[in-house]
């Protein structure tokens, strides 16, 4: 495969990254065709994995009875978590639409199976959690691929993993990592909903980049890039 | 932003996904220019994050003294982990090049700070680990963006997090998630090294996809896509 990317190919990757959204609404009734679904699953399956362990599984869910059980868990967890927020944020939080479990075309539960190719997996001995990190990278592939296919995806994290395991017959040693809702959408929002709503601002890039050590924001060796990031020059 | 992707833009995303490699060798001496580095960091910063918490930081490292200390930790951990592998795999494992800490242009430590915008982060109450998952998704953005810029990246996971924290002055409450080596390369391998070496095979997509419940590989509602995936029709 050619090492080079054309400008348009490169632009395609950045466009997917910058226009990807965590989608909870605007799902249409259009089904996801099998070829599109195969492509996004294949993209996920080509994620990086520690020691090439490929420790992921994808459970595709359409069944409405299953989804209703998951939605019940969401409702319960959302209510429960609202008790730790103070007003006026509490009311705002409760009014947010945070899932599309029933109104999306498809749900996918992505799981982590540490026993796959185990017990010795190259690179997983010192930091065992890297197996989980691999699954997350695969999920991001799926998310970006879905975006280029005009399929919106939302990650529902207000759930009980115990309920997920029970409802989906997931064995004890396997960990659910993500519960995803996918479907074609009428539009993608320009910005993340929580940014638009004023819940939280997007941080400046300069505030998340350090030089050589934690919390070091000035460094002679890094003067030029620090200025570039800080002055918001067009680096996109 | 236009919801649609042109075929070439879409191809750019898939090309990045399928040709991304975990790079440990073939680094050239060409430095990564500041604009390119800013772009890939910005791509990472536009990863998804639970409750828009953006809990990541990126410590850019060039200092050779720092890198040597990290390399020492790698050597120690690699030796340590080799004791849990049996021959003949042990010798093969020990012969593998698994890092480019000193021969890459740049190292980046990516960290997770749960205190950012906390303690209440939307969607993080039921499954606190979702904060870590966000950081992993950002890393995958960085990896893909680097690939389109012809910058190879390798994730070194044979390390002690305690050493990383100590060497980089990372505070107690912050968790190192990844230690990355980046640099321009003379080539990208066609396949993952561990696949080429015959260490592990790539699984078939059909073997990682289940329908409706864990381990269910047959389902009337899913017949068509099951066949498509199983017969390896061209879904890429």
C-alpha cells in the first residue's frame, strides 16, 4: 500500500475526526444496510491490540425486549446519579437526552475477553489494562468509520455492567466496555451537545500539552510549537 | 460542515485504519515539524470524552536522559515478563524489537486526570473507567492522524507506571495511559509484525461478531450479514 496520502484522503480522516459526534437524537428510520455495517465492524476489528490479542467481541442487538431491559438500567442509573449533582445543574442534567437505545437502528455491546490468546499476551504483563485500552481504540475506529458512512453513534455509559452481563448472557470473565447506539441521522451537530448547551467549554489545546514533565508549560526546546499552539495558528 | 463524505475522503479514513501499524523500527532521522505535530495533537484533543470531560494530557518528551530512564524500565519489565513464557516462545519473545524509545523523533506520555471538571462528570458515575476509555479513543485519533502524516507511532506497554510517574513528575491522582514513540519512517509494514512472524493469526471478523446475545453465532434475523461476513465478501 502506498505510504502517501493525497490531500483529499488526509482531509477525509481529519473531517471524520472533527465532525464525529456522540449522537443521542436525530436518528432516522432508515436501516443500516449489511454492507455498511460489515465495513464499520471490519474497521473496528482492524484496531490496534496489545500483542495482537484482538480481545474484542461485538454483540449486535436489534431485539426490542433486550433493548427495553437496557433502557430500564439506564433510567435507574440516571436517576441514581442525579442525587450527587446539586441544583441548578441537577435539573439541567435530568433534562438532557443521553441515549438513543430504542430510537436507533442498532445497538452494539463491545466486550473485552482477557482469555483470548492468553494467558501470556505480549505487552500485557506489566499493565494488564492495556487489553481494555485495545478495545477502546477499536471502538474509536468504529465511530469514525460510522461517521464517514453517515451513521451516527452514541456511547451510553449510564448503565450497570452487571445488568448488561445478565441481559446479554456475558460470562463472568468478560467485561462489557461499551454500549453503542447506531443509526442514520438527519444531521450531525456542529459541536458536542454539552459544549453547545454551555455545560462545559472545549479546552484550549495549549492547556492539555506539557513539555518534558507534567505541568511544565514553558520550555526553551519547545518554544516554537508552544507559541504555535497558544496563538491558535491554523494547525488544522 | 457537509454531512457527506466523498469516496476519496471515505477511502482516506479506511486507508488510515487498515494501514496503521504499531511501529517499533524503520524510524528515520527526519524530525516531525511543528505544524504536523500540532495537527496530530489537535486530532487527539478532538477525541470523544465522557461528559465532555477532556481528561487527557500529552507530555511531549525529547530529553534523552528522560528517555534513557524509561528505556531502563522497559528492559527491566521485558526481562521480568519473559519468565512467565515457556520456550520456544520465550526466546522468540526476547528477540522481538518492541519499542523505539531512543530511536524515534519524539516520545509522548498520554495521561488521565479524573479530577478535571470533576467530581461530577456526566456519564461517569455508573462506570468510572469510562474516563480512561475516553483517553484511549483520543490516542487512536492521534495514531490515525499520524499515519496520514506518514509518521509512525508505537505504543510501549512493557513499562512500569510507577517509574513513568516518578520520572515525569506525574502527581498521584493522575494515571499514565500510554507511552508513545513517534517519528517519520522509511516504510509501514503491510501487516502487523506479530502476524507476519506467525506469533498470532488475525481472527476472522465472523469469529468476533455475535448476534443478540453473547456467543450466539446463528440468528434468523441476522442471516444475511452473518453470511456476508462469513463468506468474506468484499465489505472493505
